């Protein structure tokens, strides 16, 4: 049976929140750490929103995208007593998911299910916090989009973040370093999304759509 809203809101010490937003994702820990810290930060609108993170268990070894999508959707819908005003967001990257148009089509069948795609990956959203990408020339932007491996532990975007911050570790991304400039990241992501596409087929990220809902205004 789905959990009652009152039960959820008692956990977060409030019965007055307007909506539940569930973020569902799979893959690295970076997204989970970022949004977990976001929940605890001063910029999170905790007066209005109950935010829950739903991650695929590491014991689930079936990595086929269709399997992951169906599993996350089922768990989220089964777990929460959703209202029409509540939202479920799939957080996915183009470098791990190859059937994104199909996923978007499935989400459209449900009025409160959405997808926030990053191309090529979530770390590009982090880069937008700390770098004006207008400073990069076309060759550099192409390398960022390709996001090739540069070492055993880092892709190209990881290396750019480390270059700016002095170090960067996916398992410990230190979100507090990014939150002060989240508005700058949103502004840059919106500029890249000028055509308002369903997902960024070129360099871009729609994480800003989720973050705008979660942050204080």
C-alpha cells in the first residue's frame, strides 16, 4: 500500500507542505549526494516541498535502461500516495541512457512524471555553477560534449571541474561549493535550452527545471 501523505510529512516535521517531489535516478552517487545536501541547505524551499530521493539498489544488476526506468517508476508510484500536484522526476544522462525519446514518451502518459536529461552527464550541471561556458571555444565545447575518459577515475568534465576547484571526486562532490552560484547555473542552462527542446540533444542540462522548483524564491 502507498504510504499516506501524513506519514511522510510527519517524518519531515510538517503537515503543511504543498507537494511531494520524488527524484529517481541510477548510476553514480554524485546526483544523490548533491540533492541530499540540497535538502539540508538554506536554499531549499522546505516550507512547501517534501523531497525524496529514489535510487536503484546496487544489488539490482540488471542495467538495461528499460528495466531501470520501469523499476524506478513502479517503486515511486507504489511507494507514494501521489496527488495531481505531486511530481516524479527521472534524472538521467545521455551517456548512460540511449532510449531517451522512448522514456519521454512514456512519461507523457502520466500527468505528473517528468524527465530531466543532462547531455552528456550530471557533472555538466555542476560545471555550470563555476564556469562561464561562453569562455570556451568551439573545440573545447566539443571536448566537453564528448566527455571522454582522461584517467581511470575521471572523464573530461570531471577534469575541468578539478581544474577550477583544485580537486574533484564523484564520490565526494562537495555540493556546498556549488550552491552559492546555483542561480548562475540556472541562467546558463536556460540559455542552452533556448529552443525549449524536450531534452538536450546538444550540450545542455534540464536539471535547472527541477532545481527551480526546489529552491527558495
